[in-house]
């Protein structure tokens, strides 16, 4: 079952790669509007589709969101030749994007089946930072690296504090002296961990 899910996931991502280059060119790789976008993969497209009704179906029927079109500025399918074109949903503010991402994670936690996926539409600079952080975390054998609200986070193990990587320069500081430059944040509440103290412009994890 897990193998089948992973296979479908990989096929979905691979099939969309050619679409994403068009998307980056259309909006700009680091367009600030991407901080408010989500991209949906695997939703079948129909002739004469009303894209907003499709978005409403995703939000209401699949994610249990009340009034899912509230705050949706526009939506469109990426212009590519794949049979199932990804949908870009442009939201009015980043907080709405967070609601969609949380609803999707909640759906997955309930083990609902379905061959579709929803992701953060990350600016190119954040994508690169995430990949660099993953490579670094792998050398340290850390548990997890992920993005939330277009920011990069990592966790050393399943019970350790959540750490944040602010930018490329900060990641270089972590390479040189991780303990000194660690930034601890709670990604759900977006508040500083109480024991943190400021060191050289960064928040250092308390003992």
C-alpha cells in the first residue's frame, strides 16, 4: 500500500515538472505572490471546466473547509501537455494558504485515500534553501526538513524543538557553528520559543 502511494506520488510530481517551468516564467521564480499560492496535483480536468467550482470542490468536499472560495483571488491550470494539469490557487493572504495546507495535512492524518496532492507554491529561492537544508540535515542524520508559510524548518529528532533556517547566509553559519546560531520557532503558532535568546542577530536555543 505504501509502495503504491509513493509510486503515485512520484508519478504525479514527475508529470508536473514540465508545467512548473512555465509557471516560473509566467510569475517569476521569486515572485512575492507565490507566498500566498498552493498547487494541487492529480485533480481530473473536464471539458468546459469551471475552475472556481473545481477549487470549491477541492476545498469543501476534500478538505472540509467552510466557504473555501472566500479569499481565493483566482485559480488556473498550468499550461502544459500533461493529461492532468496542476491547478494553481492564488489566495488573498498567507494565513489562508496556511489554512489550506493545514487542512490537507489533517486529511492525510485521517488516512483518507486519494491520488491527489496539495503543496506550497514556493518561490525558487525557498525551494533552493529547502534542498540545501535537506542535504545538510542528511549529513547530520536529522529527522525532518519541511516548509511552512514559505519558510524552512527542521527537526533533529521527533521530540526535539523545531528549528528554522532563515536564509542561505544563516545556513552557512549553521555549517560553521550550529549550536551558536540555532533558531528555535514553533511553526504552528509562529512564536518564539520562550527559552530562546538573541545571539549575533539570531535566536539561540536555550539550554
